[in-house]
């Protein structure tokens, strides 16, 4: 049943081996909370994780806040990409991972998840909501209006120059050059790519006919590694166009596309990204703690920005190494908290999750076995 709600390298690239020191109460550290009262953290140890590069800035903010409250804990995160994160989590190299898409149901069924107790479920938490910005570099032009059909044709390699009539018709009064169009895509397996190609596939009216995939599905344009690689390729080129998590676009001050939704052109923003999540249901066929969202890419609601990624934190319900569980659980509770969400939004510009979604996320986190 679909549930409506208001919502706001290699597989074992062991950049961080697990070395957890347990969580005995007699190893606690006293800290001070916002009210000036002493609180005691009983968590200690080192935890290495990784995955989606889109979450990198948010994860840094979450980690700083969590480690301040738990000074005997060290968490490291390798932003190697969603695919690498999922593979490393499944192989047991990471106790949790960030991913710009949830595991597919057939992937979960095929298993195994080596870090989890055999038969344990996994939890997938939509704790990072962000628009994907379409970024470009054309001398003298700071913004463009494009619709899904034209974007599909551009990234499919069917539009050769920026003065093409399809682009000109959407940008009256803009002096478009005859510069060649160079689309830039991710070279790695990326949840950002899967979200972007999902939008093109659903909304382009057939100009992009390739099913959504984390691996770029055609031989076209220029490939670059990771979010940073795409941003660098676009910035360093002339006539380039690509896609990246909006936090990076804002950080770099890049020129971006306003996307046609209904009868208006909508620029990316956290609020517009959250608006499309508002109307989107959970995917069918998922377990209690698996909160995968089915995004409404073709919405025509006012103020909706449809090129959005919902990035997940993925963890075990029950860990083969039980000493991992308390730190993972505590960290994810901070990630989902209002404080954690506000810290990430301030750093990365993403949309904080709503109170109603937080309740569902916390219910999923409570499934993690710590005793």
C-alpha cells in the first residue's frame, strides 16, 4: 500500500576498518548540553563509513555535532559514491552507508549483507533531501530556461549547439552562441545519475528513452569522476552542461537552469525540492524500516522542483558485530534530529525532513538491536 505523507574504491575499499572499543558505561565522558546541564556519553570507538558524495557536506556537519556530544567517538566518511557505498556496506566493510538511491527490492532479496546478522533486515532512512542542479558554463550567460524534453535531447546528444531553435524558443531575448554543447555526466555508479536519468525518463516525453540507471547508459558527452569531477569539468569547459547536488552548485556559484514545471520555470531550492517529496508515496513491497520513496517526477504543482534526490542512510537492523550497533544507532538518531537536520541544512543547503517523516525515521532507527 502506498503511504501518503507530508515530508519536508571497490566494494571493500577499506578506507576505514572497524575498530570499535565497546560502549561500557564506565568509559563515559561528561559533556554539557544546551541547558548547561552535565550529560554523560557512554559511547566510544572508531567507525568508518562512506558512500554518496552528495551527502559529504551534510555528513561533515552531522559528524561534528555527534562527536561534540560524544567526544570518545571518531567517525570517518569516504565520499566514494553511492554505488561504492552500497557495495561496501553489503560486503560488511562499512557498518552504514550513504546512498542517493535505496537498494532495489531484488537486490535486497539476493543479498547477502555480510555485516548484518543472517536474516536481519536493513533500514533505509531518507534523511537528506536536496535538489539536483543542472549546471552549465556559457560565456556571458548566468541562467537559462529549459524543459524536460529539451534537457533529454541535450543529454542524449541530439542538440549540437547552444543556439539550437529548441533552446532559443525557451529563452527569448537571450543571445545564445553557436558554441558546441558538451554534456558532462558522472563516470562512476552514482545515485545522482540515477535520480537525474529517472527525471529525464519520466518527464522528457521520449527525448530521453533510456531507463534510469546509476551508470550513465549511453556513450555520449564527457565523463567525470564524482560530483567534484563533474563540477570541475563544467567550470573548466566552454559550452558544458552537467548535473550535481545543489549544495555544490551553490558553493561554486555556478550558472544553473530553471526547469519548466507546468506553465512556469522553477529554479532549484530546498523548499521546491521538499515540495515534490510532499506528494510522493513510499515504495510498495518494503519492510517496516525500509523507507524508500517513490518520487513524483512529473508533478505540475506550483513551486515544485522535480529534479531532486532523496539520499539515504543505510544500516542493519541487527549487526553481526553487536558492538557496532550503539554507535550507529546514536549517530543516526542525531542525523534525524531537528538539531542534526538544521546543522546539515546550514552547511549544505538541503531541505530538513519534516516532523512527520522524522517520526517514521525514528521508528525505523528503533529497530536497530543494541542489546
